[in-house]
C-alpha cells in the first residue's frame, strides 16, 4: 500500500493505492484522484512551466510550458534544454519554441505574446 497526496485538484486528498490489488485507489473525493493515484505509481508525468530568455521584449524572460505532460524522470533534462533557449521578440502566444523536448514527443510553447 502506497500513500500519496493527490495534486489533481485543490482538495489535496490523501490517497491509499494498493499496488497488489490492481492499483485500487481509496481516499479520493473525486474521479481525478483515482486516475492520479494509479497514474502516479505506474507512469508519473508532469506539465512543466518555466521561463526562457527573450531579446528585445518588454521583459528579459518569457513564460513557457510543455504542450503536454512529460515523464517525471525527464524533468531535469527538459529544464536543461530550456536554459539553452534564447528567443527574439516578437513572439506570439502558443508559439512552439522547441519541438520534441528531450525526445518526449512534447513541444515547448510560449504562454504569452511579447
């Protein structure tokens, strides 16, 4: 039995996941909690939000995020790739700035125009 704190919604339920009973989840107050508990133990993923450098913009950095969730073990590799990006203004919201980051099949996109 594994105990987790759910991050699927703001409630933060304490989940119990029985890995010996087909990943049965208890303690969740919503359907998202059950899905999160199973997924977290089988194949944990995260959406990454960060910033990258931009030249000629209103600010020195522009916010970006992954277009989908990436495997948790790839987070540091994704962040290393983000640290190497430098954009040039103008940039549009939802513009792809890095395709297939860390060979995950996921793109890095901007979350604002600048």
